C-alpha cells in the first residue's frame, strides 16, 4: 500500500510539472489562432473593398465625379473595418495589371504624374473624404481631392494602347486583440483594372 501511495504521489507531481510546461504553450497557440483569424478577417474585408472600388472606377471611366463614386463604394464596402483603422486610400494610374502605386503615393503625397502620360499620377484620400459632399469633387482647384489625377483626363479610347489602367490601393492598421505578438499590424492591398472604353476611335 505504501508503494502504491508513493507511486500515486509521484504521478500527480509529474502531471503538475507537465501541465506547467504544456499550458503556456497551448495558451499561446490558441491566442495565435485567434489573432490569425482576426487578421485574415480584416485582410479579406480590405481585399473586397479595393475590388469594389476598382469596379466602380472602371465603370465610371472619365466621368468628372469618378473618384467620388469610388470613395462611396469604398466607404460602403469597408463597413467591416473600423474607420479609424483605415490609414489611406490611393486612386492611381497604373501601367498594367498588378502594378502598385509609387512609394510617394503610398506615403500619402498625391502626384500629378510625370510627362504627358502622367506616369505615377495619383489622388490620395483619408476617411475624412468620406464626409465630403459631391460638389467638392470634380477637379476643383481649391480642394486637394481628385485634382492631381483629374478623372476627366483618364483615357477611355481604344487607340494608342487602349484605355488607361486605374488602381485602388488601401492601407489599414489592424489592431491586435491579445497584443502578445504585435500591437498593430499594417495591411495593404491593391486592385488594378482597365477603364471601360467609351470611345472606339
């Protein structure tokens, strides 16, 4: 009986030691899974938002209020993302599918582009633009909204290489819940689409 009791005590002690090692590892794994799931949720919402923006951009073509429509779509589709997490939205001229905006545009500085081709042109927005009324858009010279790459200058003809490519790029700051690994994780995504041709000649 004495040996049985001793063996039981030893087993209990061993179980406590094993639990002391395994529990923190298990806890970290669970927290990691939760954080990964929440990060993926924000990233998918971000990806859905930029694609909605480019669809509107393509359909709007060179309409004077194209960027106003893009921002309305972005505001609507980003409902799952806390507005305070959205750092910036860039509407830019791309040379081809998949091209990102210039580092200047990504950093938050709008650009009129270079040369007659307006290479690197972009309009940069924050969530403050969501509250702007339609009359503030349309390349108004007194507003720093869409005047840098004015929608009316966007090419929608099939001649000389076809219609322009327009991209929507977004950056958000994903706030972690557990803060075990990171406090803030920066997520970006972009989508590029060709404008729908309006004029064949």
